[in-house]
């Protein structure tokens, strides 16, 4: 049984090692919220919100997350006792998945520590070794992009994800394939195209891509189904997927062949595991996307990626690829194209938070 006595909301900014540009924005730093829940025995469990400081990816931001936790989510668990993290009554709060994940992840960390088991084993993971890939944003020149790809390949990453947008796609892929004919490559459009681009998008089939991620609108299923009918390249949905209902819609309409699973975007482990199982039952593979997580969210996303239907290399790779210094020790490292999670209880890492704005809720 877990009785939650206190919640501390830690908020701070972490500058990225290098700016990251997609079709919507350029990110130079991440506004981080880490939640620390303390139980009756004095144990701490940690969770992380993956929200950004502006609503360019979803409607949630770090400001809305902080308000939701303090005013709505904390009152639901304050001084309450739970036998299992799935018992948290978050169904009474609509959406706000990133805020829920920040709390739910901390409860799962506490639960795993109480059970003296690594988190990945508690959720049913079959291995602590996860193959990982590298995501590379839009670059000011093709030469710089090729250099970054070479570096990631040397570091052992097992596939490369490239950000694309109209006017920065086919010519780029032509150059990439001429240099790297056999490297596993996927592309991510972040909703940059419309169905009017269908003839253009059909040309992507020439480049032997693993998938094209979210080519059309962030809330669309119908047009993606029409597009997938005419593409050989598998479509992967990301921004469209928040709930089990979204997954069911996508599968019923045949909007995609692959689903990107982001722990913070679906409301935490309980929902993510249900979605994972449903996709597995319907022969739809999933893979673990990244959201520039700091160490807590990175460790928890990688724990999720140990479930058996995660069939492609995960996005969350080495801490040092993104941060000068992460908030966990040891930092996440990539060796031979894989991350190996520690076999310690909970997330398996020690959390060392920088100076931050703190709000203590009792």
C-alpha cells in the first residue's frame, strides 16, 4: 500500500547542447517540471512532465501542468492510500495527459521501490536492454546534416530520424540515400503537409524509409487513411494519438501501420500499457518517441520501451546527446546501439536536481 503525504513540484530550465529545429519551431532549452511524491515511509518517487513552455506540440504547457497538478491532481491523491498505481482516480479529470504523467510516473516509481523491483520489471518488461535511434532536426545545410548523421552512426545509433518539411524533403533524401544507402531512416513531418501534397508524398516511396511520421494534421485520421492507401511507406501517427479511443479510430480506419508511443502524451504507464496491448492484439507495432526528456522522463520512457510490442529503436538515447549535465546519476549511456537500464528498484537512477523553483504541497 502507498500513502502519499507530500508533493514537491520542482521547476527549472535546462539548455539543450544544440538547438533542435522541426517544421514548427526551434527549441534551445526545455522548461522542466519534476514531481517528487513522498510516501508515509519517507520514500521519494519521481515523475516528469514532458510539456513545452508553449503550445506548439499540444495544448498543454508547463504553466498549465503546474496549475493542474496543484489545483486538480494533487487533491485527488493527497493523503490517500493506493494498493496499485492503476487505482489513481484520474478519470475524473479530462485530458491534461502530461500533467497526469508527472504524478502517475512518481507513483509508479514509489510502487516499484516499495516492491524492491526495477520499474521495467514491474510493468512487465522482458529485458533491460533497449535499442535506440537518433533524431536529427532541420539543419542550415545538407552538409551539416550528413555530418551529424555520420556522428550518430559512429556512436552506434541503430536508426536515424530526420525532420522534414515542404521544400526540405526529397532533395534532402536524395543526398542522404546517396551517402547512406543502407542506414535505417525514418522521417518526421510534424503535420507539415496536407492531402493536396499526395503526389509529392508518394515519391517518398523511392527512398526505402522505415516510416513517415505524422505527415498530415495533428488531429486527423481520415486523410491519413486516404494517404496510407496510396503509399507503400508505412505511416506512423504521433500527434494524433492521446487516448485509447484515438488508437482504436486509427486502427479501424487504417490511418497508419505504426504508432508512436510517448509516455507523457498518453497520460502515463497505465494508459500506455493498455494501448500497447491493444496494438499488439491488432498487429500494429509501436515505438517509443522522445520529448527532450530530462533523466527522470528518459528513464521512464525507456522502461516503457522494454514491453514486447516496441519493435523499433527508441528515440530517448544518451543523456549527453541532449544535455551538458542530466539530473540523474549515472547518466543514460548508449553502448553498441543500446541503452541498458540499471536493475535497481524504481527508475534505477539517483535523482540530483539543480536549484529550482519549488512548490511544496501537503
